[in-house]
C-alpha cells in the first residue's frame, strides 16, 4: 500500500502556484482597480442626492454692502492691477 502524506498532496499545487504567482497577482490588481473604477463611476453618476438637496442659505439674506463688494471684484479675464508697496519699505524678494 502506498503511503500518502499531506505534503505529497500539496506538492503539485505548490509547483503550479510557483509558476503562475505573478500572473495571479497582476489579475488580482487589475480586478481591484476595475472594481474601484466601477464604484467611483456609480458614485459620480448618482444624481438622486442632487434632487433632494436644499440649500440652508436664504436667497435674500445678503445685504447691499456685501453685494457692492462682490460687484467690485474683478473677473478672471480682466487684467490684475499692479502691486503697490507702501513708501519706505523694500521688497525683500526683488533683485
């Protein structure tokens, strides 16, 4: 009768894993990245939260002073006015 041990049963499996372990690792990493992309896609396409959102800010709660300050701001396509330093001070970063 043949003596069968536990280690003799797992030797072929060990040789198989030794030969394809890098392939299994790459397949595992690609599968994890695919699942992550699918989850992110589902989160970004979920529009049900946008339909039920109500802003806590009342539309008429901004006073006239704040509106005037907002109108004085420049847009990104306008030229930014030059920087003027106070008299008597030098710019330590200028050469």
